[in-house]
């Protein structure tokens, strides 16, 4: 099979390596315009593949270049541009490998969202590319477990190990037979990409949601965030047991100290923070005193803003430059 790989990162790089080892030919690899790292570029070079890096993968000139390659299969793995119909038409089959249990978890950052939603498994799906986002007919799907204490890094490693295996299986099926694709239901769930600011913790949320969010944003993700006094704090690890008492108190207050961290009150129960990092310092086990409060004090912030506005208005009325 002649495959053109569109992709990024470790999962695409490993797929290139294993496809070549299995005897498939990769005449070209298409990199993101701004790759997250150089692993795929190195894998492409080692495989003797041409390295392409268009700003617009759907530009007519680039479509002509793809048509000249004459690939059997286009395979997208973590590529960040939508492959429109003219691009898809330059190969016999156009596939995408998506780290989501389609038709659910279409879209972006789906490993993060699966953990946040307390899923016990995540899907890795090989599907045909159509005009939608992750909506094309399914060729292969494999389910992987998500354990109670698994972090983003744990699940990511599991997915990265599985994707090259599915790439090989998909290529073998296409080479041996005319495989059956299973049409997806029109209704599924879509996940938006994570942006700066989405990492902040709301201590009035439930312990379960907070625990899952901390796991979902653990390395190599940027970490969940909160505030301690005027300091930004990254929360890297936490511990939670659903059997812990449920009661009402001040969310974000430290209500106990454990050998491995501090017990924080949430909207319904408690959670133990076991590893944090105050901005500008090293990671540490938190040792805050009972009664310390985490998070933004909105009432205090509003009063401070109103006071500042009043002082600025007074200066303006007196003709003093602000």
C-alpha cells in the first residue's frame, strides 16, 4: 500500500515506523504548519518519505501535488486541518484515527474530556473522512480502560501505543479486502478544544468533578489551577474517595491535614491535594494550615474593584491624572 500520512506527534511517528516495517510504502508525510514537536519529521526522514508542510492543505496547488503522488490511502493522525473533498479525492481511501469513542467524543482534547466525564474507557477509532468533524463511517474501533487513579499521561500513553497497531490493521484490511464501514449515527457528542483559562478549579463543584479535572489536566497537560492568597497555584495530583462524608461548609477551605497533603472542602465533600506548585517555586506536598482558603474570593475582589473605581473617580474629579 502507498500511504500519505498527515499528522503530528509521537502517535503519528510510531505509525510511520511500523507501517514501513510491515512493508508499506510512504512516499510523503504531511506535517502541521506548526508541529508540536519534531518526532514525526524525524520518522519521515528515516523512512525516506518526502516531507510536506503546507500552510493550507486544501490549496489547489497542494491538491495537485498530492494527486501526483498517487497514494492508495491518506491517513490522518492528529493533523489539525480539515481534509476537504478535493484532497480526499487524491487517494482511493481517506482515513482518520481519532482518540475518541465515536460517535461520542468528536472534536478536540477528547482524552481530557473523557477523564473529566468520569469515563471508564476511551475509544480509538479509525473512520473514513467526510465533510463533517469525526463523523465519517467507522472501519475499526478499540476500547481502552481508564482506571480510577489514571492521569492524562497514563491514558495518553495507552492511546499512543494503540494507534500504530490500528494503523497497521487498517492498512492490512484495505490491502486484503474491500472492508465494511459502519455508518455513524448523526447524533453524537462534540468536545471543544481546551484554551488558556479552562484549567481553573471551582471549589464549589463536586469532589468527583474536581478530582477528575485534576487528573485530566495532569502532565503533559498544563495542570489545574487555583489561588492561595495572591499566588497562583498549580494542582498536579489529588486523592478522593467517594465514601467520604458529604456536608456543607466553605468551598476551598482547608479542613484537615493528612500525611500526604491537605484536605480541601468542596461543594459536596472533600478532596486531598497531594502535589501542588506555587508559581515560581518547586513542586511540593502542601502543608497549609487548617482554615486557609483557596480560590478567588469574588466578594473581596468586587469590593477591591469598586474601591479602586471610587478612588479613580475622585482623582479625575480633582483634576489629578489617573
